[in-house]
């Protein structure tokens, strides 16, 4: 398991205007084809009035202590956005796009990015256990100091992705496609689908935690 010598690329940071318009209740209501531009969401609960909305877009927005927990969005778009201390637990983003984003100290337990596209995204200090990235495409993405226990990357495509100081205990990488992906200082104990890690680079401590899974996949018993 080895990557390119140059290593994964650094994500581009989100670009926000100097001044953002404070978001109000009308901006918190998510409807079909809704567009939310240059808004500052602070302490709001976003909600949907009826059906799961489609084609909702957010551009150049900041979310602070904002709640999107439990919402379901189809073909949503997030570009040049910042999430700080938000509750995104069980948020389901189907066939959605997240570009140029920073997600810091957010609750993401059970958040689903099914068939989503993520590019130039940094996740830092997030609790993302049971998060799902099945069939998603990740490019220039960093997970730093995140709890990704039992996260699911099955059939995902990862390019230029870094996992730094993350817990990936019992995470699933079955049939994933990796290129220029690096694990550094991570706990990979009980990781599933280790054959999907072909093309990754792991640090020494990561390799030690990964050894039992590699042995099990090869049918090798490790004697205590």
C-alpha cells in the first residue's frame, strides 16, 4: 500500500465575503430550488415545510451553532461554506455536492453523503461515527482529529484524501477506490474491506493497528 511521493493535495479554503447578511427565519426554511447566498446562519434550526426538498443551494454562507440534524436533501449544493459547531447528525444528502468547505467541531453522527461529490473539504474535530460516504467521490479532502468509528466508505472513490489523527475503528472500505490517500496517526482497528485500501499510504502506527484486519483478510491467524 503506497501513494505518490508528492502526497495528497491541500484543500482550497472557502471564500466568504467580508460581510454576510444575517439569516432569518425565512432563510431557515428549505424549499425546492431554494437559493441561499452570502448568509450568516447563527443559532438557527433549519427546517423543511413538507417534502424532502430538491436542488437547494448554499453559496458563500457561514453556519455557526446551526442545526440541520435529521434533514433529507436531494441534489443539494454547498459551495464556499463554513460550518462551526453545528449539529448535522443524521443529515442525509443524496446526490449532493460540497465544494470549498470547512467543517469544524460539528456533530455528524450518522450523517450520510450517499453518491455525493466532495471537493476541497476539511473536516476537523468532528464526531462523525456511523457517517456514510457510500458511492461518494472525494477529492482534496482532509479528515483531521475526527471520530469516524464505523464510518462507511463502501464503493467510494477517494483521490488526494488525508486522514490525520482519526479514529476509524471498524470503518468500512469494501470496494473503495483510492489514489494518493494517506492515513497518519489513525486507529484502523477492525477496519473492514482492507482490500479497498490498495493505493493508500499508512504510517507505522497505523500499520500496526491495521495488521489484524490484513491478516484476517489473508486467512492468517495471529497467535497471541
